């Protein structure tokens, strides 16, 4: 298997080896934006879930006083 290069003197004449060269910065910014949005969304969902759990815990009916009253 040969690359066709016999010396490094022609290296600047070579073109890019893969498509979209130079777009790494754009992809990095998109990825960082996605990560930030994902963590914000995940935090909001977890806070909603915690509020739901805490709300259910607070809304449990207290034992009624009639249950502890002496029998007539």
C-alpha cells in the first residue's frame, strides 16, 4: 500500500485529505452549545421531578383524629 509520496518537499502542494476541512471550530461550537442546552434541559427536568416528588410527599393526608378517638 503506497500513498504516492516519495518526499516531503511536495507536501504544501497536497490538498485536504478529508471533506469539510477547517470546519472543526464550527463543529466544536455546535457540540459545546448542544452540551450546554442538554445540561440545562436535564437540570430543569430533574427539578420538575423533585418538585413532583416533594409535592406528593406534602399532599399525603394526615391521619385523621377520628381514627385515634376512643370507641363509643
